[in-house]
């Protein structure tokens, strides 16, 4: 059974840092890209960062570029989100998700098929 | 960035109703469009990928269609467990943007 378990959320002051972790199990972690998506209070979904299976390439939303860093340790089946210089607008539930991406006869396929339960980050003084 | 606009933002429907939700992209995205369902306090759940492909385990009353800029999610006969918020997502280019969501409520 695929499981994703986030941890590391909490209350932090503006300008502070947090590191989120997402521990994966039930699949070959090193074969899949991973993604972080967040949801502010009463808001919709916002893609944050993605990292390819090898860890050799990442993509970030402009809203977090230069402040957040996604990384992974395939030996520990874990993906991380290092969040620095946090702002009030970063307050959200942060979800990690497994990203399935491949080419088939009809073209490119890319979607998030499994999600963790989320970890809450509150940035406030 | 590609903007995704869903309509309506909310709707009220009864069990057994046919429900249609629309998603429009600000530029053509071929069929690079996914649909997710989210219930309160829970993580999103993938329903449809690449516009019309039903994810394993998702009931066949859910279907997706469209290409280019206009897409539709249809629930053929609304069931009690379908009352939730639905999001479209484009995967044509980064940033991978989501629509604003459509909340389906009980009439």
C-alpha cells in the first residue's frame, strides 16, 4: 500500500525557517518524481515544488523561488521541503504527492496519484 | 503562467442529478488536464488524468472530456459521497496551475 507521511509543520515567526519531510512507503521511491502542493486557509490548491526521481532537477513556483528548496534522499525514501524566509502568506497545509509522468502512444502523461495527509504550517508572530 | 478558470465556483444538486463542471485554460494545453476531488479536511484525490482517463478505482459515473482550452468533468448520477470540491489542473507547463475549485453541495 502506498503511503506518504508528512511531518515538520508548526508555528514559526515571519522570517523563520522550517523543514518539512515526507516519508514514502509501499512503492519504489527512486522511480518517481515527487511534488509539494499547499492549500492556504479556505483557499484552493497551489503547486509549490517538484523534484525528478533522481533528484537531479527541480522546479519551483515563483512565489517560493529562492526561499524554498526541495530535495530528496532516495536511500531514506524521503522528500524534503526546506522553507526559509517564511512569510505570513506561506501559511497553509502542505501536501506531498507522488508524481506519475511518462509518455504513451497518445503523448505525455503527468499527474499526482497519491497524496499524504498534509502538515500545517502557520507563519505568525 | 497558464490561468485555469472553473465554473461554476459552487453548485447545489440532488442525489441522482447529472452534474457538469467546466474548466477553461488561458491558452491551449492540448489534453494536459487532470481533475481532483477534495473532501473537507482531506487530501485531494485524483479522478481523471489527461482530460479523459479514469484513474484506477474511480467510479465510472465520473468522466472527463475536452482538449485545447475547454474541458468538462461530468458526474452522471450524483451520489452522497460526491459532495466535495473539484479542482482541475494543467500539466502542460510549469507552474502547474490549478483552477479555483467548484464546490458541489447538497440541494
